[in-house]
C-alpha cells in the first residue's frame, strides 16, 4: 500500500510537470518518437521480409528433395562451377526409373520450363514460362485452381493437348472471357484450356505461377526430346515417417546406378532441400537484425540524450519546489521516483506515438503503392520491444537528473528560489 501511494503521488507530480511545460514536453517527445519510429520500423521491415521469404521458401516443401544439375548455395567449400557445368541435366526418363526403384518416396515428379509466345485470335502473350510437368507435380507443388481442373491420369499418360493457365496469362489471352474449353496456339499447335490457377503473385524465391502455364510432359515429348532439357528437375516427396537423410541416401544410390557411375566417381547431380536455404536465411537475418539494431540504437540514443537534457533543465527549474517538498517530509526516494516517472512517461508517450506512426504507415502503404506481393505487418513482438525500449531509455535518461534532484540539500534548494 505504501508503494502504491508513493507511485500514485509520484505519477501525479510527473503528469502535472508535463502539463505545465507543454512546449518542453513536445520537444522532448519529438526525439523519442523519431527514435522509436526508426527502431520499430527497422524491426518491422526485417521481420516482414523474413516472414515473406520464409513463407516462399516453405512453399518448396520441407520434405521434398530436388534432384538437379546445380547445388543450391554453391555446395560445401569452393564453388566448383566448371565441374557442375559439365553435369548432365536430370531428365524425365531418369525420373521414371527412380519411381520404379525408390521405396521411401511418396510422390515423384519431373518438370522443366521453356519460354514461348501464346496466341489466341489477335491477342498474344510473350515469354510465357511453359512448364512441362509429369502427373504428380500438383501433389508435390501445392497450388489452387480458380477455375477448371487438373490433368487426369489418362490425359497425362496419353499426352493430350491441354493446358492450365496462370492468372496473368489467362487475362492476357482472353481478357474477361471464360477461358475454360477455349483453344490457344503455341508453336503453331493448339492446346485446350482445362483450368486456371489462382492469382498468387511472384514469390520471393523467384517462382511466378501467374505468368506460367502447365502442360502434360508426355504431350511435349511428342514434339521434342525430353533429354538434357535446361533446368530439368526431379522432385521427390518423402513418405510419412521417413527421414530425409534416408530418402537422400536411397536417391543417391539409385541415381548413381542409373547413370552407371563408378564407385570412386563423384556424384554428377545435386540433391537440394529446403534446409540448405533455411540455414542460410538464419545467418542472413541474424546479420540484418544486428544491423537494424545498431541503426535504430543510434536513433534512440539521440532521443535519450534529449530526454536527459530536458530532465536536467526540469530539475534546475524546480529546485525550490524540491526543497519545499523535502522540508515537509518528502523522502529522497520519493523525489527520485517522481523524476524517473516523468522521464519514463515522456519516453512511453513518444514511443507510443512512434509505434502508432509505423502502424499507420502499414495501413496506408497498400493505398499509396497499390497491390503488393510483399506484405508488411507490425507484430505484437515489435510493439512490446518498442515499449520496452522506451521504458529502458526513460529509466537510463532520467536516472542521473533524478538522482541529482534527490540529493539536493533542502535548505539550499529553498534558498535558490529566493
């Protein structure tokens, strides 16, 4: 009860001092507000960037291994690009052989892409990524259809001339018309539209399904060779309960057997997985977070010096008042808490204004910049961090002025006002 009464009295004195000196309060708030605005904005941008990138990376699948020519992240040690360059591309026929041999894999698929121009009447869309995919591609790479359906097993095996369009491709070819059942031409051949993908936007790992189309790989195999296609990828998803290491070991052994590699020969393929990117992201965002903390720290340091300066001025102006309070029985810790509370309140108000400005910017950005693939959000963690930093800065900035006020001699303090 004594503590609560002391806190209540100190809070009342602090609020009165802030109301009386409104101009000084306003000037003090500017520095703290800018400091907290900077540090919370940096944390928010870094956290939003990390969240968006990690969501894009997770779309690759945490239990999926990608058999490719090039390693992600350059592999371990020196990046031997000349060695990787000589490797053959994984192809569809190797995927079929793997499907027969692997026991740890739930689904396996193959995909490669080529850029082509699509035409429908007078409309055309250039540089469309035509993704030639095997049947199980949709089971490994998750995507939603806004209209139509995916290829049936029979259509995939026969290689029917059908396609699923990305959102932007459908808009470019057909405008507002319903594309389902309509034909379009590519390389002088007609394909029929059976589905349209939901609009997704470009992910931060470079995947853009809106500007792509899906066609059965067996259809493409009737037109061109499926051997050594640039960017060819075999995707293997592990069965439930199977360790990734066990699946990778089985794939490695099967691929070496398919390519007839000698026991002492190096692998001429790479097994990539999401953990390679995730581990790189951990160190990357740790460095960015530290940089953001340093940048924001300098900004809040300036605001802290401003608060300390204002509090020293406040102590000097109220020296006579402090002497009267102490002569009437006010303890030193009461004077100390009074000025500390005033400093903390200043920083909390400034910090709250800074956080409110960041939140307002978050709400205003979509209206200013239009639709964005990059989502910015102010998390509860960032709000708590901002307020916590405000309290700490208030305590640190106000401690010396409050300590000097509590150590004043009552008689000398009263005389100074005469």
